[in-house]
C-alpha cells in the first residue's frame, strides 16, 4: 500500500522542495517506486525534476517562436472536473504522469493551482452541510492519492506543498500518512513551530469532527492523523566539521520547542494503537541535518540531478571554460557529495516509522 508523505512548514525558505527532490531520487535509485506531486503554485519541484525538458522547450521556443506546454497532467487538471461537479470521483485513467526515470514519476505543478483555494475552503466550510458535492470535494485529494498510488504500485507519494496554511495545503496534509517539519536554524523558525502547532491541532480537530459521519455516508475519507517523522535542519554552514556557533544555538533549540509545544498536540490526537510522535524524543526528533549545498546547488539545478548523483563531468556545465573541476576542488566536492548521500540515506530510513 502506498504511503503518502509531505514536508510541511508554513514558513518558507526551509528547503522543503530540494529535500523532496533529493529524497525522491534517493528512494528511486534504491529501487522504490515514487510519485512526486507538485501541490505548490510556485512549481519549484516541477522545475527541478523537469529541468532537461524545460530547457529543451525553451530552446525550441527561442528557435521557432512557438510556445509549447509541458507534457503530463497537473494537479489542477486532475482536481478541476471534481470541483466543478462534472464527476463524483477523479477518473484515474485520465491522469498522465511525467516519467522522470523508471522508478520516479511526477504530477506536475500549475501556477494557477491557487485558483481552487476558494473551492476547497468552501468544501471545508460546508463539511457539516448536506451538500454531497462539497463533501466529495473535501475528500477528493486523499481519495485520489490513495486509489492512484495503489493502482500504480507506488511505494511512496511525496507531496510538495506551499508554505501556507490555506485550504489546499490543509487538504494535502490531512491526506498524508506521515510528515516531516523542514526547518532552518534561526529565531523565526523556532517561532514558526509554535504557530504550526496550533494550525495542525485545528486541522486535526476539525477533520475529526466529521470523520465518522463521512464514513457512515460511504465517503472515502482519510484518517487525517499523519505521523510526525521528525525535523530536517538546513541552511547552515560548516566550519571545521561543525555548524557555526550561531547556527548551533538554534539547532539546539528546535528539538526543545518541538517537545514543549508540538508534542502536546500530537499526544492529544494519538491513540494506544497509533502514536503520532512515533516514539521520538528530544534526542531523536531531528531526522537529519543537511548543510548548505554551496557550489553544488547550481549544478543540481542545471543537471536535474540529485546532489549525490553529480559527476565530475557535470561540473563543466557551470564553468565558462567548460572544463570540469579537478584536483582539490573535485576531491572536496566528492567528499561533500558522499556526505549528502549519507544524509538522505538516513532520512529515507525515517520513512519506516510510518
């Protein structure tokens, strides 16, 4: 059965997209079948995963003057017929994924995806009403992901959500089986965790109010209680093998605020059969720490490869002379590339908590 996972923090700038990009590639490389769903109107994960196709289309447009659309079906294309009432459930046969490689598929993003925010918010607001249309819209994302994932045999579905607390993000979050909180080591991320706790508590409470009723009506509602799989910490620099002291200060505080503010919420919604904290504690909350990519970041974007898949020949792509890195520069890059692979191996292992 497919497991649905997201990286959610309503504060932006925490590298959730690059984390999903690299994790998806790691899992696919390891033999798992992966679907990435771009549920962020910024479409950053689509741009990363489809960078070769996008570059080819841009070159073609430059030469011919004709603009062509990206192939595949977007999440907006998938949801719109249900939202407009044309169909009771999403038709899986009409979904065309973008094939990234043999084990990795994408449901692409759409910059107009936020156009359905009001419809999803209305469905949430009308969840107690007798309007079947709104009820079907309320469960549409979770129902689609569950059916599509199992029909296609995906091991994991990774949803890239936007940094918001809107209706679209809420629908995606409640459809998940597990989630990570991506963070950066600074004051504002610590503050964001406190408000994130209240947001998720409200979402779970409101979903629980209608859960049994929807089941009685035969509607395919998800449990709405994803497990917390830990935090990821990014956007920090390493000096002499350790995070700089200014970063380490906040890296130490993030687990503490998770325990004091967030675990209370998770405990309220846990049961004897399902512990939403996954047994994590202050020493194990942090799933992984990923230092800045530095000069490897533009390579990742240019090649459309995971950071740990970059080759020496790839480095020529970002140098005017087109001469690959060599000597000490390449040896240092190799060391960092190997370190990043280990980081994502650890992160992938946390999925077993679901």
